[in-house]
């Protein structure tokens, strides 16, 4: 078997860790295999896939989505874990884009679910443990994440604790990985905790719907989404995007297809 790209290995190890610590059921395509197979728009050659998992009934996690998009020598690994919309469980976002000869960009963040002014207790619970790994990653001026400019249109829907690189390489990703691992481990501890229910779950779910609609809007990151559409077509690209914005619900609910 040929050696897998380091971006794929990196995200796959992250997924394996999540699957080992939390309850999931993977949803397959009707013919088996990943939930959505991706093809190049022009020649119908394989272009990756999307895998989809549903969280267990007692879990505060709703779904996990991994998109592997392959366009020639460039690989994009996009991973999201979503808390249930009626809870305040944060969402996790991780990404690595790999390009030759040894380049990449990477990021890791949680998407907040509540307001920091109204609920500073929630922010301390969710983000307090991230202060140390964030400082360690970004205080090193040799790491591109120490000075990578954020897209303010997107950043307002994320958190100030996000670790996001500029143009980096495999060596930098390996150097920052222990900090990113702390983000993942803290998230898994949160996912195994109770206390994510809120008094008005319906209002929280509506806020989450609007949050994700804005966050995944084409105009927020037009370069990224237009790139996806050019590779696999707009119809398939929007079908993929629907998995990011549409809750699956608990196991006895009907899955989103």
C-alpha cells in the first residue's frame, strides 16, 4: 500500500481517538462505503469522500463529518464534530490542507454556543483549559500560527482560542501537534461530561441553525467554497455542505440523507 499523505494520517489519527472515547454509529452510502463518494467534475475520477457518524443517544454530540478532498497533488482534510443543537456543547473544527512539496495549512478551534458576557461560566468551562496550549503554540514566533492573519468575517463566528497557521510544513505541524492534541483531549473530556442542557433548548437550537448557516455561507469564504465547486460541482458541493449544517438527531430519529 502506498504511503498515505501526512494530512490524511493526521486527521485519521484524530478520528480514531474520537471513536475510541465517544459513542458513534457510522452512516454508510446505500451501496456501502463512505456516506458520499466525491468525483472530479470534469473527468469523473475519484476525488475523495465524506464520512458521516451519528452520536450515541446519551451523548451531547450530534454528528461528526470528515471530508477528504483530493485535487491532484493537493489534499484537504476537513473535520467537524457538532454538539447537539439543543445543548450548549461546543462544536470542534480541525483542518489540514496539504500541498507539494511538503507544505500545509492547519487549524483547530471550537465554535462557541453561548455569549461570553451572559455566560462567562460556560466560557471558562469550555476555553479555560485552552489558554496554556494556545499560548505555547502562538508564542513561538517560528510557528506561522503566531502571526497568521484571520479572516474577520469567519473569525467572529469562531473563538479567540483558535490555532490557525499561515503557510507551514509538515515539521511545523508536528511541532504544534501536542498543543492541538490538548484541544482534542479537552474536547473529549467535555463530551463525556454532563451539564450541557440549557433551560431553552429550542432557542439554542435556533441560534445554532443561524450560526451554522452564516458560518458556512459561500460569501464567508468564497475562495474555499468556489474551489470545492470547481472540483466536484456545485450540486455535490452543496450536498456536502448540507451535512455540516443539518443535525442528524438522536438514533431513533430519521437520518438526514
